[in-house]
C-alpha cells in the first residue's frame, strides 16, 4: 500500500515560493541557482567548479576569458571584458526567459579588481539598456589596503562608482576593511583569506 504524501502546508508553499526566486527546480527536488558566474580568467571558475557547491550550478552558465584583466579597470570595461559581454548577455536572456515574473537583477562583484569593476559596470549598462524597466541591484565589495596592497584598487573603485550611480537602482557596499576587522578581532583568525571574507558576506 503506497503512502500518500502529506498535504502542503502554508509554510512549505511559502518556502517553495521563496526558493523559486533564486532557484529553478530541476529533476526531483534538486534546485539549480538562477546564476551566471563570470570572470576574465579561468582559474576562478575552476576553483568554483571543484568546490563544494560547484555541482549545483549549470555548467553552461560559467562564462570566462583566458587572460584576465590584471586589476585594470579599462581592460575589464573596454577590451577583454567588452569582448565577453555578448556571451554573458546571451546567458542573461536565457535566464530571464525562464523566469515566471522577472523583477530585476542582482550582481555581486568586487570594485577593486579589473573584472569586478570594469567589466561588471559595462555589463550593468548593457543589461540596463536591454531591460530598462527592471530593478538593478549590486552588492559591491569595496577594497581595503588591509586586505590587499594593490595600488590600483582605489582607482578601479573610483571609476566604477560613477557607473553604479548612473545604472543601478540600489548598491549595497560591502566594506572589506570591516570584514577584515571582524575576522581578526571577533573571530580571532590569524591568517586571512578571501574565502574567510566571502564567508561573512
């Protein structure tokens, strides 16, 4: 005699609805993130794929270049990044078409790196052109000299802020220096990695 599954409660229906905001249901009860992962160098994508959550993402939603932007905003915005943007936009269109009721876009990036600053702001402007009536939110990591001593990071962030003001509806700044202080003073870590900072985000 087969058992009947329990009737859905308000709580399970609500949880299912919330999950559908960020995930598509695949076969069975497996959920796949509605996400596109982008970088101008393949090493980052290799790290994500081989990590504990790598198998949850759609393999064809990884878009990456071969050379990187070398912490250079202009390379991310005008050259290497601009060459990759059309591939990313194709993925964005595909994800947008699979949504029941597209509300907007969320982008998580670093303002200090060439890809996160230059390419991301170019991509945001292109998405804004194509979807002018949809919300554009960013979660933007603000560089700190305590986390990295790369001298061009403040310039990359400065060049990006104007673009974010023009093309986003909401930008949430993630203060890397505050995360650094939490890691050392509250969590009492002795060695800090970007993974530790990302875990706090």
